[in-house]
C-alpha cells in the first residue's frame, strides 16, 4: 500500500529498503487521539537498521497527532501518511548515522538553532562535518541502549546520561553544558496573555478561553517533565490535562504552540529566542523555582571516532559557551 504525502513523496506501508536500512511498518491503526505505529527493529547485520519502540518489546510507539490533523480535520489518509513518513524519516537518520566515519551527534531539540550554529562554526574552523539529529532525550537514550550508532549525545536531562554511563556505554559520566529555561508562549491572535505567573492561564481555564494547550510529552521529554511540574506548582495540572496537546519533543511542541492550532504552550526559552519563533507570538519566562532544574549534560559515547572526540572537546570552548548563552541557556561552571 502506498501513501503519498506530497506530489513527489510516497511511503509504502510494509517491508521496504532504504539504502543500507530495511524497515517494516507492520501496522498503523487510528486511535481516538493517537496513532499506534509498529516498526520492526532489524538487527541481523550491521547494514540493516530501523526503528523500535524502546519502552517494551513488541510495544507500540504512540505518536501525538500534529495540529493540522487535530484541528483542521484533514482526512484520515493524510494522517496515516504523516505517521508513516515520520517513521521513515527517523529510520533514514539512523541509517545515515551508521554510514562512514563521520561524526553523528544526537541532541535535545531545544538545541536545534544553537547547535546548528555551533556545528557550522566547527566545520569552518576544522574542516570536518558534523551530522546533527534532534529529538527527545528519552527516546535517544532508549535507542543508544539498543545499539544505535551515535557518537556524541547532548541531553536536556542529565539523568539520561547517567543511565547510559551506568550501562557502560559512555567514555565517562560527561559534563554539564547548560541549564535550560521554560516559559509560556502565546501565538498572535490567541486569547491568552503571555504571563509567566500563569494567572491568566488559570483564568482562561475558568472562563472557557482555553481550548488546546501544548507541552512536550512528560513521559520522555525533559521539557515536558518540567512543564508538568510548573503547572502542578500553579495548581493547574488536573484542570489543564483535558486540553493538552503533547509533542514528541520540544521542537514539535513549539510547532503546536505557534501554529494557531492551540492557544499557546510551554516551550524552551532557547527556541523562543529564535527569530522565526519569536515572530509568531509572545513569550514570558516561568520562575525557575517552580520546577526541577533543566540540567543538561553531554557525553562522548564509547567507540566514537577521533572526529567526534574533537567535536566533543570543541563544545567546551569559550566560543561555544558564548553561543549557548546567546540562545538563553544559563552556563554552569566549567568543572560541573
């Protein structure tokens, strides 16, 4: 069965080969608010690579629907095509990561803009290219535990790095590179106010202004965990849960919060500062004492080639710290 996402892109449901990778999408079924997608992880040989749901063998990976599906009512086949192409894109990223000796860096999505700038700076200075893959820290941890061929990991929660270190998959226990911040983002035209105290959000729950609100999934995304803690601190967690739209990672959450399909959301300060996001609405920081710190840690994975070791060392330089600071990250002491 073929599903077309654009005039030039078709996805085949069933066994397929993509260069060195082979993927089997065994089932896609529609649920009331999510899609259940089964993807086989092929490990028979080094040239075969695909995806798995890391939470449990045989489990289904639940993908949060994008806002255009939940709020614009497009037909079911378009939603199935989106789910299939998402799995296909992730499989391609993993397949590319296994080819050659280039450096593959997996990073929390809050680093999308900052790390892209840092990688370009490294390439100009050292003439070495870096492949970047952004996503959920929890999902990357699960993939590394299952043997995904990555070299450097930048996590939005240092607990995930410690888990990999305890499993013997890292060179050491890594180093803290930043402290993240969260805040309330409100798109243009929203009835909400960009109020970091969340008082207006509380009022909107009472008077019916709030219909949909975006946060990252608290199950595996550190920014979602901290958003939940902040909402709990404000006494809003129970009331707001029926209105939540969950992103798989903080970058997808920004899309949900800024697209107009929701009235707003809690997103990363680092992404709110990006010009293309800032142009879509207003942002207000939430008090950092309302949640556990977003202590972000990076680590070099075992077996990383010299090029990856060089990039990892570059991440501790003053020029990189300056870029991170410009994107709203708080900087820890170099020894932490």
